[in-house]
C-alpha cells in the first residue's frame, strides 16, 4: 500500500512524504515500512534548498534522459537549485535565462562500494525567450 502526503506553508516551506507498506504473505508477522519520498523544501525566493529522499529525473525529455531515469530508486540527498528560469544580471539580462541545480546523494548500501556518494550539477541556458 502506498500513499502520498504534502504540507505547504505560504509557498516557503513544504514537506512531502510517500510511505510504502509491504506485507509479506508467507510470514504474516513481517511488515516493511519504507519511504519512496520524504522531502523537506525551503524556498528563499531565488534559491530552493531540499533535504531528504527523492527521485531525480534529469534529461532532455520529460520521461528521463542520459543519467537519471524514472526507474531508479530514490536517493537520500541535499539539493540546492534556482526556483526556475532566472535572467542574467546587469547588462547581460538580454542574453537569456538560466537555471542551476546541484545535489549530493548517498547511493545506499546496495552498490559495489557501500554508501558511495554521488554529486551532480546541472546548468540550463536558454539564449532566447520562448
């Protein structure tokens, strides 16, 4: 069984949870509770700070890309990103918009190197407006 919950406070703070309960049919006494998503976000106007467990879906299309897909398990991470497309400062504001995101995540203990870390950075630049 899986549910999804969210609490928002004035579009500044948000908490999202997606718990999953797994019942073992063979052994009735075995129950597993895990979180597919457990995220705390703080919006500081220009940047957004995220801490928790979440899926990362980065790519050239809306359904995935070269590095991360929608089929990967969620990762425990700390993420810092802009809150959307931003204009470049000062006289460069006519040069287009950009968006930046970076995170560092714990890959868990199910990999070759237990608790390996993953750091990723993304910079999107659009020279003309849509």
